[in-house]
């Protein structure tokens, strides 16, 4: 398994050119969606919502929010994943999580833990809290990229877009959400210039980025 995981990560790459005539396998997409629900987050906050858009007209419409060089990917990939963070998160959200936890585990709400978590969140200034919420989304996004690789789905992580414009196009503000990062999923085109067969993966050596303290 160790060798398998290493090989998967060695072969994972950012797809730059998708084949519009070769959509991602729908069964794999459904598995990928389920992995998002299982992603980790600080204090199990899960302060997110994920949109999965396969409708080609809708993807083309939302492409207006992307940098010019990224617009074709919206049309050529078969699925657009929009990773959103909640814009507000307070004691009501924490209570909902702890209530769910108590129900799943067949126990009473831990009032001491509830008070501690409420203090933890309410003690963050507004800007810091907003940044913390977005950081949780990136935890899910990292898992998403690994899941794509394991499922043999080509993916392109994307920050090259205007969150403000995308939020407006999708009406996210009224839903208490804001877009954070995007994932395009599909199958690479034969001539994708970033494929490892044409552009070998470039990473610093382990000795430069890892320090083991034993």
C-alpha cells in the first residue's frame, strides 16, 4: 500500500487541458462527492458547502468569473466543483454540530465542550474568523485532490478566478456562502502540455523540505 500511494502521488498532476468529449465516470464522481462529506475540519465545524456543476451551459456561464486563460477549462472539464465557506459561523452552528454528535453517538450534549467551543469561536475577531472558515475549506480541498488521484480522475485546482464575481453569478451571498477555491474534474486531452509524460513533476528533495526529529 505504501508503494501504491507513493505511485499515485507521483503520477498526480494539475491537468491544464481537458478532453471535452471524454467526461469523467459518473460513478467515480459520486464517490468523490461522498469523500467531501467525510473531510476533516477544526472542531468538526464543517463550515462549508460544495457545488458540483456538470451542466455545460452553467459551466460556460460561470466561466466569466475566471481569468482568461482558465475559461476553456470550465467548458472542457466535465465537472466544476465550487468549494464555499460559510460567511457567518456562531454559537448556533456549534450547537447544531454538538446536537448532531450527541444524536449519532447516543448521548447527551456535552455542555462543557459546547461552552468551550463557543468561547473558542466567539473569541475570534471577525476577520480572523472569516480566514479560519476558509482554512477549513482548504482541508477538504486537499483531501479532494488526493481522492481524485486515487479514483484516477484528472483534476485542476483553481484559484485563478474572481470570488466576488462568482459569488454574484451563483447568488451565494444570499445563502450565507462565499466561494474559496475551485476544482475542475474530467479527463485530460491527449495533447495536455502539463502531463507528466511531457512535463515531469518538479519537487524539492526531501532533505530540503522535511526535518525529522527523533
